[in-house]
C-alpha cells in the first residue's frame, strides 16, 4: 500500500452544482445590430465576453481568471469573469432578463432543461477537440442526440482508506478489496468500538456505485431500469452491512460527509470523489490515506462520475469568440493547470498520462473514467433522485425493492 500524507489541493469545482433551477424561456436577445452569424451558425461581433462560474474557492477563481486573461491578451477580446454566489439562481435570472453570460458552468441536470427551452447554443460538434473528450462525458451533455457543450473537467468516486487503521488491523496491499466479499471482509476487520469499517453518504450519489457494480443503474439507453434485479441485489448488499454494523452512513457516525468521517477517524474507509484530498489537506493534514479503485460486483467494475460543462448562451452575440475561449480552456495545458490549482481531473484523454504522472497516488480516480456511470441527465430527474435519497436514509429498515419500485415509477414519469 502506498502511504502518503494529505497534500493535494482538490476543490469541488467538478462536483455537481445542485439547487433549485427555475427554467425560463430563452431571452429576447441582447445581440446588437453589428452581430453576424458565420457559416456554422455562430454569432460573431466585437462584443466582450462574460464568463459566469461557481467557484470552490480562491484557488479556482484565480486559476480561471489567469487562463481567461491569457486568452484575452492573445485574442484581443475582452473578458469579464463573474463569480456567482448562487450559480443556479444567477444563471436563471440572466436568462429571464434576456442578458445571460456568454459562457457559464452548467451541470448535467441543468443541461436538458435549458436545452429544451432554447436557452443553450449547441456547439459541441464544432469543437476542434471534440474527439478528445471521454465519451461518457460527451454523453453527459448530449440531449436528444445533440452534443451541447464541452465538459470542463470531472471527478469519480473511489475507496479512500485510513492507512494507520488498515495496518493496525493486520491488513496489507494484498487485502485491498477486489470483490464485494473482499470489501465485506476488510470492513469487518476494520470495524471497532471506535470506528466503522466503511462509511458513505446516505444518497444515490454514493450508494449508486454498488448499483453500477451489480450491473444496474437508473437509466440505460433512455430506458428506466431502477427496479432491475441487479439494483435490488446491490441495495440488499448495502442493507445487510448497515444492519451488521460494518457499513454506516456518514451522518450516523457523526459526520456531515465521507471526508469528515475519515478525517475524524470515525470510519476506516469511505467512498468519495477526488475533491476529498483538498478537504483532508486543509482540515486533517496529518492523516495518511490510500486511494484504491472500488471493488467489482456481479456486473464488474462500477463507479459514478460527476462533471460540469462550459454552457454557451443561445443569445450570445459573440459565440465564435466564446467557442475559441472554450477550446483554450479545455486544452491539455489549461486543464492540467486547473488540476494543479484546484484539483479536478482533465476531461480530455490526451491529458491523462501527464495527470497520472503528476498524481500517481490518485490514479484510481482516473481509472474509474473507463467504466463510470453518471446520474440521469434528463429534465426532472434531479427531483426524483432527491426523493430516492430521502428513501435511502431508511434503507436499514426498509425493503430495497419497495424503494426501487417507487423510483422506477417516478423516473418513468419524467424520462419515458
């Protein structure tokens, strides 16, 4: 097992930005008379650009500002970066007023809604680097067969292990769990009166990894599969170990999320994304930990991924410049700089080798890109998942099939 002390600074920029989304019609337009459209249907003008971001902190803000400034100096196009205090609200207000930012952070659950009401420009197929993005990330932002926007970065979930607790339990590298049986065995050995073996959030965004490993999920090729037998098997597995006390929800061990459970040493292992490393570095700097791929279930390897894209306003008067800026921001050099500054993994395959070389102890996160599922991105699914999460809180005392039958019905109402 590779031991190391927290050091990398990973923010939450790649985490899904959630919140109430008020969908409004596309604005009346703010393009001036000098705006023209090129052969690809992109507007072009001398107008400056506005970029709206939801920042995880000063490091992310500074990194984005630096990249934008470099592009602006080279292109001659002025750009203003705005940091939202409530991205969902400010984005919605901009559309409602007919004056949205030209470019903005956009989460997967927002994309389909804004695409449906005409607020977004679909520019994905016009990206010079479109074939470099991981296919699953492209799928995240493909609505009704149209690739709308460039994934700006992403995160996956892995198994994070307290190195000291692992060693004290007599475990070695050879014991890193490869299967569900392995995970159950090491969780039992790691569970003591002081801490649980494995903790994770009481939500689909964590428990869903077991569904993926069982060969299930929520939506597959546009078909709702929530009540699939594989998902029942996954929740039965999780429930059995919540009952025997070797698994626990983070809130049940006095933590707000998995990172806090690991940091407070109330759990020996947690399931979390690569944003955990920044939190551990900041709040629990002496903690030694190891990152490992999650174990396989009956369906093979499985994890979940989370991402945002660079959304472009359909009303932007200077979409050609905005497209050029997106290509710059999603280049290997820019994304590797962002990763170094605030942590997310690059969304393009060509940056993988350099990222892994710079972050060898975190390689398990990037390995997950090859088999990761993503939460459903159809309009209305966010509310269904929120209800699913509320039901998962009582999984320990509830029949998994009953929960999944309800999710199936609710998802069918918005997807099919």
